[in-house]
C-alpha cells in the first residue's frame, strides 16, 4: 500500500487531500505541526505540503521555514513532494496563467511565494506544484463559502471587488482528486512539475445568478468595507495582509486548463451549480444540527 504524509491535514486543502488519498486506498499519515517532519516522512512515497501560516501570519519568516522542512523531509525519505501553490505569483498579468507565465508578483506575499517555488525547484528533488485559485469547499471554511456567504440566509452576498470580474476558484474535493491522480503517476512525471488546476472560473455576478436559481429567491450584494481594513491595517496584521490582496478581487483572471487536460484527459471538474448545491445542503444540515 502506498503511503502519503500530509502536512496541514487539518487545513483547507490538506483535509480534502487526506480524504481523497484515503478513498483511493492510500495509507494516510498526518504530520503533527512542530514535530520532526523528516522523521514522520520515513517510508512515505509522497509528501503533501499543505501547511500555511494561519491567518496570513508572518509569511516572510514562516513560509521559508515550512519550505525548508518539506525539502529536508523529502530529501531524507526519498518521497515525491506535492505542494499546494496559488496565483499570487502572477501579479496583474493577462490571463490565462500557467507554467509559461512570467512570475511578476504585485504583492509581498506574491514575492514570498515566488521565492518559495524557486527553492523547491533549486532543491533538485521531485516536486509537483499543484496550483489553484481561491479555495472553495462545502463546509464553509473557505472565504468564498464562509465569509462571502455568511449573510445568505438574509439574502446577502458579500462583494469584495468588481462583480463582473471572472476569477479562478478551486473546488477542493476536485483539487484533492487531482493530487491523488498526480501522485499515482509520479514515476512517469518530470522531476519538477508546475501544474495549474483551472477548476472553476466565475464572477460574483455568476455566483449570485446561480444561487438565485437554486434558492428561488432574489439575492443582493453588500460591499466589503475596505475602508475599515485600511484604518485597521496599522494595528491588525490580518487587515494589512488582506488589503495587499485586494487587487485580485477585481482582476479578471483564470488558470490555463491545457496542461492538466493533456495529462488527465478524462478528469471532470464539478460544475459551479453542483458545488453550490452541496454548499446549500451542507448549510441546511448545519442549521438543523444547531437547532
């Protein structure tokens, strides 16, 4: 039985990766933050690095530390690394974004991610960067299905930027299935793989229209109070870091589907309608359990 060590198994991508690998018949180990990752990785065939500093905390120090841990663990164990990557690297360049897109970040966090990926490449180890857009899940833990839909029962959707700007999203159960498929093909892949997961591309308007159709009621936008974030930035780390990423909420962008389609031609992404149907059903069940 193949063995996978998942670092960040309680987080967004990591928790879905653990479920997907287990469903595919892998033995799943969960790395405990703060312990020796190299020791935990011994005997593993694949390491999934889904660790991130919580709430954007101290990326400049913690991201390099996590990267060094993952590299050391892969070097000691001989495991293939799968690393969850994002779209911060590309700044405001024209889409679609893919392996050939120059990495010209427009933020400090983007520059940190560029250096992180360069460190993985320079390690010479077998690495797969699995790159997704904004994370989505049914449990409401991601921003899109959590904070943005927090007021849904009252007919409100939180609008972060331009409502008509199409943006890249990763439905996490799908992204996790891709991680498994790549892991199972690891021996036939190049030593370093930069794989965009195009996932879903939709605007806030698309989100509202689809939800209105499924709920059978009108919904309205409420604008995110970016001015409050600006006021709080000098004294609140999360506000400062979130403000830096504001551009992504109005920048039309998408990830290139071609590389994944060439490798996994039979893979099918869950539709936006089906994703949101699962979100609504999960919200209904959570509400009943609270009652």
